[in-house]
């Protein structure tokens, strides 16, 4: 990621895989990124917004509305344990829509400069944000891996999604 890529917001969540990986989902104008460091096992996932085919709201254990799925042509990633799924989904959808606007057809490759979005086009009006209701932003506090018990996340059809090993990078 470019050093000048601005993080619009980040959220504490867990990436569904063979095990739940507690970490943070970072939303930038050009990427949905996930980072986790659990007992030295580092996971980095970088999803370019122009490669996203679908974003959907999902449920944990079929009843708890706290997950979001992001599908690309090759993979599907589920982020669960979001404290405020709806506001996270809203920002992700705004970023994705802005990325698609700059892309005439999703299938046609664009030059690198055409894929870059200006951060000003993605800013959320302060009147749209209610800070008292949205506790999912971790902008002012650190990671607390012991704050919640482990959660089992499943897709809405009851199948637990898996992450291909190529998406995970261990350090």
C-alpha cells in the first residue's frame, strides 16, 4: 500500500478461516485491508476495492447481525464480531461505489492512476455519524484480544466460509 494511502476508518473484527483471527479491518479509498497478530502469527489481507464483486451483510450463528462478507472473483472473506456492522457496511459500500464509478466496466483493467481515488470524494458528512451508537471504531484505543469470548461465525446459509491459504501470510 502506498505510504500516502489514507485510512478512512478501522474496526476491530475477526476474519473467518480455519480459526477466527482477531484483528482490525482498515478501510482506505482503494483497499479493504485486514491485519492480525495473534501470538506472533501475523495475517495480512489486502483487497483492492476495484476487485470487489459483492459486499453483503451476514450473521453470526445465524442470528447475530455482526458480520460482513466481501467477495472478489477468486475469494470470499467474512469479517465478523463487528460491533456496528451497519455503519461499517455503509462506509465499505460508499468506498466500493466510488471505486466502481472510476471504473467504466468492472472487467476492463484500468491504468494504475485511474484506480486511485481522491480521499475527499469518500469523506462522510459528520451529520451522518452518531458516535454514541458506533463503538466499533478503534481509532482511540488499542487492540484488546481478551475483551470478548471467541465467536463462531457462519454464512447466512449455515456454511462456515474458509480462506484459501494463499491469502494468509505468516511472519
